[in-house]
C-alpha cells in the first residue's frame, strides 16, 4: 500500500511568501484524453451505477492527489469554513486619501452619484482607437435628447433578433420579454421627460445571468455553473486518467433538455437583492443571458444550439460560466451585465471576450436571490466594457443584507478618490501602489498571454513608476483542489436531493459526472479543504501586508481551448473571497483578447479599480474592434 506515508506540511508561520521561499511552484501538466460519445456515456453510467461505482470511485480517489494532500497529510491549522479577514484590513485610515467612503446606509442611486464624482468630467478618448459606449454615454444621450430609452429598447430588440439570425447565431439570451423591456423603457423615457432620471443608470440596458433571480423570468441556470465546476475537474491532477471533456455534438441528441429542471424545484418569487438595487437606479433589465449547460466549452461544434459566441471570433467560445453576459457586453449591444463568479466565472469570460469583469470582497455584495453556490464560494460580479462602468455597477449593486451569513463584517464601501489619471495627484496615488507578482505562476501561461500581461505591467512601471515585488504563493495546487472539494460538497449539499429526485433524468452528462464525483468526497476531504483555506488565507494576507495588489493573467490562454489553463489564476478570488478585476491588455496573434487580473486585499475594491483604470488607460490605444459589433445608441 502506497498510501501510508504521511506528507507533513510546514506550519504556516514558517512558510515564507517572499521571492526566495522554499515553497516551489508545482507545474501541473494536464494530459486530457477526450472522453466523448459512447465512452463518455459509459463513464457516466459506470459512475452512477452502484456496483461499478463502488469499484471506480475509491480507485479514483486513491490514485489522486486529493487523497494524498487532504485525507492523509498532517498539519496543524484549524479549518476556516468561510472567508474571515484579519481586522487590520478593515481599517482604511492610513490610506484614506485614496478613497471616497460612503456609509452603509446610502441608497444605491446615491452611491452611484458618489462614485461618479471620481470620474473625469471630460471623457478622454482618441478618435483613432476603438472604444465602447459607456453608461455615461447612454445617460448623456438621453439627457440631451438625441435618443430615448424607448428608442434604445426598440433598437435593442431588433439587434438581439439580428444576433440570433446570424450564422452562427450569437445565442446571447436564454430568455427575454419584449413587453417587459418596452414597459421599463417607457417608464424611463417618462422620467427623462420630467427631468427626473433616477441615476446615471436610468434607461441603461443591463442583462442578467440566468443564475440570478429577476422577474418576470424563471431562473433556470443551475447547470452551467455545474459545468464550470466539471471543467475545474479537468484541472485536478487525479483526473489525469479520467478527464472528461464533453463534446456538444455527441450529446445534444440525448441531453438537449438538460438545463430545464431547476425551475421545477425552485420557483422564482422575487428579484434578487442586486436586481432590486439596479431597478432603484432605473436600469432596464433586458433578460437572462445564456449560460447553457452544454453550450459553452466547445462552441464551434454545434451552430444550432446555444453556445454564446465570442464577438472577437464567433467561432470561439466566450468562456464560462457567465459567457452570455460577457459576449453580449463585448458585442457592444449593452454596456453592462451581471454574472456570478464561483471559480472565475465572471473574470474568465470577461478576459476571453476582451471586457472588464469584477467581483467584490466576499460579504460586500449580497447573494440573496443568487443560485446556487452562495454559501462560501460563489459571488455576484459585473461584466462591463470599461473600468468606469465596473465602478458604477459596483456602486449600484453592493451591500449585504442583515440576513446574509457573512462572518467578516465589511467596513463601509469605498470608491477610488479619482480616476482622472492625467491629474498629477492621481497619478502619484497610482504610482504608490505596490504590485506583487509571482513570476513562476504568472509565466505558467501561453507565450502571447504572458507577454501581453508583462507588457501591461511594464507600461505601468514606465508611466507611474510602480514598484513590482516578487512573491511566492505557496500551495496553489492545494488551493485548487480544496476549492474544488468545497464547491462540489456545497453544491451537493444544496442541490443533491433535488437533483436525485428531479434532475437526474433531465440533466446533461456533465452534471451527472459532477454529482457522481461530489458524492464521493468524504468528511475528511471537506474539513481538510477548509484547513487549506486557513493556510491560503494566511499566505495571501501575508503578501497583502507588503503589497497592495497581486497581479496575474486572467487565463493561461486566449479563447477557445477548453483546458486547465482557463482556471489557473482565479481560484483565490473565490476561495478566499478577495476582490478582483480582469481587464483586457492586448490581443494574441489571432486577435483574441488577453486579460490581466488584479486581485486586492479584503475590502480594497477601490484600490483594485484605481489600478485597473490606470492599466486600461495605458492599453486603450491598442484597443481592437470586435468582429461582431452592435450600436444601439447612435
Ligand atoms: C442561496 O440564496 C437563496 C436566496 O437567498 C437561498 O434560498 C438559498 O438557500 C441559498 N443557498 C443555496 C446554497 O442555494
Ligand atoms: C517570466 O517571463 C518573463 C517574460 O517572458 C521573463 O522575463 C522572466 O524571466 C520569467 N520569469 C520566470 C521566473 O519564469
């Protein structure tokens, strides 16, 4: 028996996160044999069948690193079941000059107004480079009467039809209701006519991932977030032997109805908290974006069926799992959308589609009305074309509810003091931000991605003089496994019963493989994963005592290959609930966008936004027009 040697982890206090740490980066080479068609069907059947699975699962777990890392290793740290932050990170006194702070009780529209004060009054844009319309562009156009929200809504509906009729179809939406959209638009138009818009978001079309409750639509989205988890499975080394990559074409016939069971067991009765806040700001909610179960990972294969297409290359995937939200914003059709980020699911598609994806600190936003993984990992996020709009959306949707079971009580929210970068005092603030980079991790990505991200940092150093600190993030691979176990266990605990009762007969192969595997995790695995969370929190906080942000690429490759590289850099944002933003910094040789991720310490959304705006400004002259682009404003 090889399993008796107990690996022993060094106590966290003795593990260094400095450049010369003894902790080594573990390169995980995932050779992914493709299981599809009949072999995949057999695999699903074997996992679900009592007799074969009793043989297969222990074997899977014994061979895998999960068993070695988590069930048998020795270490001292206690579990941390939910992200808990040291108090020092809630105290912002020492850096107050960088922030505008607003009280918790500030209503959404007032918060948006406060956030606007940090934006430059003149919109700097060069005629010779491409740029998207922003939320402020919509508000300006409505205010000066060049167009009305009703007109925009009508154009929007025409453009959505056009996007569906394209070959291939863009498949942005799962559901949208013409009447409901036009009604909201007319109400907004009336408010502008009276000169009383609710906020800069009034009349601005915003789409919602189908994982967030938004009336009048049913929420059907469970499956896609599962799909992203199954994709993560592909990044777990023990799957070296059993990686399953789904092939849409093989499975459509059998499982096309798969994503339609959730709303049978969970009725949508109310808007999610974030949706209510957007309505208070006057935004027009234009429907539920695509996140179809089988539609994502392998886009180009089946043109008749729901894969949201990447506007920068319609034969490429838009990433997961908030792919529809990312694709629609990248197509210029709307300036902002909401997503949910459980394993990079906002930042990854944003990165692949060349737009900005942001998630706040765990506890900063409410998961009320967001399904299904809202206990300790999944968080609300926004997808926008610009950093400025990420700030506006953040200001609109933030805030926890008294009933949210968060452990670390957030300090009042903050916004960057100013994004007016040409101003000397602002550029000084930006330049003072210390940037941590773990080069070995950072470099574990495709050449074009690595170079693009390094170039962005060089520009930053040249323009603002930022200091880059080399660090080591120990045990990244452990974090990935721990995140996977936690996500799978929470998902099974939350959805397992409904899945067994209703879902199993309707769900697609990805979901079925996922659930079969989650069931195999033991209580030892789960608790050990939480102890890993404790260790990782220690490492990250240690780094954030020396640096203001940590930077990585968003994904290890550009769209589309479905590989582990996609999930490589985002996990800490979820497992530790850290605020993070992804933004485009260039393109590869095929014109596909490259994204940079900026991750901050707890509650430091303002810092993350501030630095992102600086990088965006430096990279904007390179901005490319997507292949598929709609304009409903002019
Ligand atoms: C998530 O939030 C919803 C709405 O607040 C709640 O009904 C549900 O129980 C929560 N947890 C899970 C795991 O879905
Ligand atoms: C990472 O890549 C950059 C740019 O290609 C290179 O200059 C640097 O030496 C590499 N560092 C490591 C640790 O691999």
